[in-house]
C-alpha cells in the first residue's frame, strides 16, 4: 500500500481511523496535535502542561508503590512468628531437597539432635554436633525445630 504524507497505515482502510497508542492519548504526539489543528502557541502550551503533569503522575505512582509495599510488609509481618533459641538448647535441623543428606521422599525430613552454640541477630543460630564439633555456617532459625528429649 502506498503511503501518503499523512502516513496511512493498514489500520485506516479497515477501521476508518488511524490507530492511536495509549501513550499518545495521555501525552499527545505531533500527529494527534495536527489532527486537532492547534496552532503553535496552543500546542506549546498544551505540551508544556502535559510535560508538567508527567512529574506529578510519576510522583503519585511512586507514592502508591511505597504505600503498597508498606501494606505488604505489614501483612507479612503479622504472620511471622519469632523463634527464640537459647545457647545449649537441643534442636533438630531440617533436611532440604538440595542437600547431600536428602535421600528421597520416604526418608526423614529432620536430622539431629544438635546443640545451639551461638544465637546471632536476625534469627540465625550456630549449631554444634553432640560431640562439640561446631558447624561452619550459621543456620536460619526457620530451618530448625526444638528437640524434646
């Protein structure tokens, strides 16, 4: 199809009007302004107002995003149980699928008992085996459970 100076697209013969993307409705492009037949002064004023509104809309979106994030954090923290462990307490350690200790779905999910050697901030603990050998890495308190002997 031959294009004229107004750049006719295949959309025009089918629907009788040119396609307009949503961004052009919010912030009019030169093509939309030419259709509206605004003069240069009006176009400059309208364009300046649109550009001034972009910052305001961006700030509103950022504020809404921050409010949403705070709501999600608050909802998550309502359900979180703090798990406190003391030094010397006996615990079991969860066996995760990616660990070498995992033997299949019919094997135990917990191993131990271990002794809590150190309690770190943020809910992490350092474990030691019953013979006193300390684990090299701290473990999240979500991955351990109290052991009742």
